């Protein structure tokens, strides 16, 4: 920002506090009275006639007024005062005034817009709970949890109700009545909580001002209950109780091909914040529940589209935690359909990470490509792939799509990272690749006559898929070469039974052959190294240094 403060809007982002009071408190009578007066003053802005009569109503609402109203949210006994729909409408009007002279509004760039949004959300939460007859339950929850703030309890209860409303809609019921947008024979008619035009504005402003929205929420120490409105960006900072409801909302949004063709970050700073928030969420040991949910899979539709050329140094860490998340989910799932669905989403997300479908995707540097390859190797992604294939149900109709998603991902990987580089990095994976290939062939050939044709065709497809993966990594060629290669000179070679073969020459003479550094060290220390250095010369072998 060009200035750190504004005479009306207050401090700029990065300098304003991100909540007026995040601690639970018992408000004294004078603070409660000030809060009520502030609410009444703000609500006057929603009056259409009053608004038209004033050329500029916003100077009458200052930051202190917003803070006084927000304080009502910290005391369980005063949260009921926030059930005022007129304040919701007024807060939308206040947000429109920030940072928009000229240009589009940017409410989160200054303290004034941020406080207006926080008050809007607090009022909307309480209004919804009141109409769902859950406000008393929220107060009871506050009494039962003296360690939790009123905002956390009410927001978590609201998230639970949102999930319930999805079930109502699924069963053919109506949930729009709570917003006053429709009538229901089961509920009395309600006045509109917020107009559809204001909802449209909020959704647009959350996207247009997404950089400062994410930054304001990620900087605050209180991100686990203060925000009820949500979207893809919000998942990056949402608490675990809000994420389920947020994901259900996103799942209902129709897909659009235009979404994946344009970058989702505003600038480099925004790109780094998105990627850092994603890493932080997956690595958050205080919130292990994320490892058994689909949050990361959903976010892989978003994060790859926010990678900037100058933020790609964070990609290896994104890969690391994404693969670790994949292992955690796969080990948690018990049902084959869960595994199948997750596999397709995971490989689709990984494909986007390596090659996003943007009009102008950033070009990965050799260093980034090398680090990603190391991360895939160290994260044992090939083992994860093999294990996932064993978890699929051969009788499921979707299995073909799952196996196809594997090849699509590894094909994309080979386009970005050369096959020669993959073959060199994954050379010692040949025994494991060969063992699983043999396992698939043995399983396929061992199926009895009573086994359905579907099962046999499935394993045939698995064999083909795994061999193609080996071909992409150059593992088949290495295996064929090593089968003909001389045996390792170390008598304690760990690969002796696998007939891997030796392709490295001794670092001392380049005559004696070893599988790897370990075999050389063991032979030099315990083996017949000196006498074995004979007359044979193998100048074509690479020297092991």
C-alpha cells in the first residue's frame, strides 16, 4: 500500500490488528450499551430512503463504532444483540466504500473494511442460528466450554447446521427460507437476511480482493471460527470445523473449463502466500484430522493454478506434503470405492502440479525439476501407486479410469522431467518394480476358472499399466541391461538374489564391478578387494566415485 493509514479507513493491511478482542470476556454494562448503540447507528445505513438522502453516509460510522459493535460477539450473554439483519446490509455498503476511489473496492486493504466484514459475518452467523432455533444451544455450548470463545462455538455450530441443510436439500426439502428468499409450509415467512445482489457483491469482492482477504485471515491469530462465508481461498486458513461445510459448498458449484485456463494468484506475493498456507495446513500437527479428509485434494484444483515463476522454489515442499497426505489417506480408507475415488482426484491434482492447464504455465527450472524428482523418490510415490492398485476392487466399473489417471500423471511427469533423469534417479527401484510386476503376473495367472472375466481383465490392465510406468521411468531397459551385466564383486551384495547386476566400476581401478557404493565399501572393508583386482578391464562401465 502507498500509505500506512487513512483518515477514515484506518491502518493498512499488515498494520491493523486482526480482531478487536479475540478473548472470551464478560462485557460491563457500559460496553454492552455502547455496542447496542453502535448496532443501531450502523443499522440506519440500511434504510434506503436515508441512504438516498445522504450524499455520503459512511463518515458517520467510524472504526470505533465498528469495534464497539464487534465486542458484543465476545460475551455469550450479548451475542443475541447481533441478530440484526439491517446491520448485514449496512456492512455490505461500508465494504463497498473502501479502496474504491477510483478503482474496484478493496475492503481488506484497510482496517475499516476488515472490521465491516467481520461484523457482517458475526451478525449473519447469529441471525442464522436464531432462525434455526440454535441460538440457545450456542449459549449452552459456551457455558459448557468456558475455554472457548463465543465466536468459535457459534461458528462451529453454524458449520454443523450448514451440513445438515445439505442433507435437507438432498431429501427434497427447502433451505432458502432461512435467508428469506422463499416460503416453506414448515416455517413461518422470514424477512430477507441479505439480498441476492449483496450476496453476489460479496462473492465478487472475496475473489477480486482475494490477495488481501487471504493475507488478513492468515495473519490473524484467530482463524478457527471468525469467518462463516467461505470459498476455495478460505480453505487455506479455515479451521477444521469450517472446512467440511466449505467443501460441501464448493462441491455444489458447477465446473467451468474457463476456471483452469487462468492463473489464480494476483502477484508473486499472493502466490507465495497461497502455497505457504497450503504447506502450513498439511503440516499442521495440531490438526491431524485434515489427513483423513479431502481438503488437500480439493485444494489441488486451486494451488497449481497459483504457482508463479518466482515462487516455484516452494513447489518441492508442496509435493512433499501432498505425497505424505496421500499416504495418510490411503492408509486410513477401508473401502475400495473410497480408494478409487481418491486415486483419481489425487493423480489429477498431481498432474496439475507438474503441468497446470494454464494458457501460459510457468516454466520449471532445472533445479526445481530435480528437487521435485527427489521428493517423488523420497516420498515413495511409486510404492504408493503400487499399493493403491492393490486396494482397488477388480469388479468396480471405475477401475479403468483410475489406472488411466496413473498413466496420465506419469506421462506428464516424463514430459517435464526427462526420461534419462528419471531412469538415473530411480535406477535402484528396479528390484521393487520387478517384484510388483511379478506379483501382478502371478496373481493374474493364478486366478481360478471360476473367477470372473472382469477380474482377469483387471489384472491384465494392471500388468500393462505397471509395465508402462516402468517404461516411462526407463526401468525396463535398466532391468534388461542388468540381467546381462556381470555379477557384483561384493560377496555381501544385498541384490545378489535379485540378479540386479553390477554396472559401476571400482573407484580405485575401474576393473572390479559393483552394484552401488554400499557394495564397494563393504567389499573394500570385508571382502576380497585386493586379490579381486585382476586383469579384466571394463572401460565402458561408469566409475563409482
